[in-house]
């Protein structure tokens, strides 16, 4: 059986999925990590990947053998694709999404990969990426789409991927983690894009999302407070603009 291809960032969602694969499904997984040299959190993520693997080997030595060596790819080595960029720009004009989806799709296109697992959880907020993505693409076929142009736009970027935990909320994944005694592994995951003194900053979008999802305890209190102040300032600014 072919290994499951998994984009592994060292973050909560992709690490959760990795543990599902090797501990529940008991399948072989091929982790993939795209190296962005300009990413401020790069070294923290690479270190987290090492620490997580070491902890898995300590806690679940037999299952750890199901994790193949990480496949690293330099972002700057990827072939640019105008079709993917155009699709991304059109979708991004409707809902803001990270630019990493461009080069993740370019990586799959370059190596002719399909069914690569991408891990992000459920977000039912009205105008969120998750909600728009779910209603217009991930849970329907093209023949069921009410907006074919939007469906095809999303498909240009995301047709290479599968979304195995999209139906789970962050609180639901946390409950599964606790039930299966995975927390000591999961607390080694990394999420902050702009670390300060080797700690999560509290201000970047992943930090704000972590707090919103009920995992704010993973951010130092002082940085968490700074994040809340930034959100409040932005809200006040939007009122008077």
C-alpha cells in the first residue's frame, strides 16, 4: 500500500492528522515540508518536527516506524504556475487566504501529486475561509455547485489535496487528543509566525486563531494580552475609519 502523503508543518492540525494515521489507522505516512527561507518561524518549526518525532518514538516506538523520513522541498525551487496564481488571486479576492496555498499547489503540480493530505479544521464563521470552502467546494461535487465559476476557481488551487480533518473543530481534536493520551506530543507543536524570544508572539493570525480556538494557554500570558490589545485597537480603528 502506498504511504499517505501528508503536508506536515509541525502545527496542531497536521500533527494531529499524523498521529491519527500511525496510531489509529496504523498506516505508513510520508510527511512533506516545504522550506520557506523567509519564514520567521522556520527554525522553530524544524525544531518542533524533530522534537515531535522524538516524543513519538519515546511514547509509541512501534508506530513511530510508520513515519517515513520527511521529504523536504525548497520553496524557491518550485516552478511558478500562472494558472494556479490566477486561481489563487480570484479566490483570495473573495476571502483572504495564505499565500502558502500557491506554492503548495505548485509543488503538487510540479511532481504530479494527487490526494496530498492538507490539515485544517472546521470553521463555520459566516465569512470565513472554512465556511466558504466547505459550502462551495469541499463537500460537494462540481455537478452540485451553485456557483460553477467559484468552484472551478477553488479547484485550480485545491484539486491536488484531500482534507481528512475538515469536519472536526479544534475543540473536537483536543478532546480526541486527551482521550488517546497524545497531549504530551501535541504540546510540542508550533504555530506562531512571528516568535518573540522563542515564544509565540500572541499577535500574528495563527496566535489569534489559537486563542479563539480555546488553546490560548499555549501562549505566554503577557504576549496573549498584547494580542488582545492589538485586536481591540484594530476594532476601534475600523469604527472610526
